[in-house]
């Protein structure tokens, strides 16, 4: 179920949002929803990375490349 949220944006951000929504041929609301979903995904991945690096450090200190190879 969707719920309404009121969002106050500075005029320049609103103008950019409207321009981008026209370019992408989607509504401003859909563009905002996509942006929030992408932001939340990035934050989850960053949190996971931080946890993995802490765990790797406890096991002898792996580099980002080591971890990438382990999960690839």
C-alpha cells in the first residue's frame, strides 16, 4: 500500500526534477520513488561492505579485492 508524503524542495531542485522527469518520460513521483529505492539499496550495500570489512579484519585483514574475489 502506498502512503502519501509531503516533500518541500528548493525551486532549483524542483526544476531539475521536472526537467529530468520529462527527459525520462516518467512522472516526478516515479522518479523520486526510483531515487529513494536506489539510495536505500546503495546504503544497504555500503553497510554490508562495512560489516564484511570488519569481519575480514578480524580474520587477518583482507583487501577489497580479496573480498570481491571471494564473493564473485
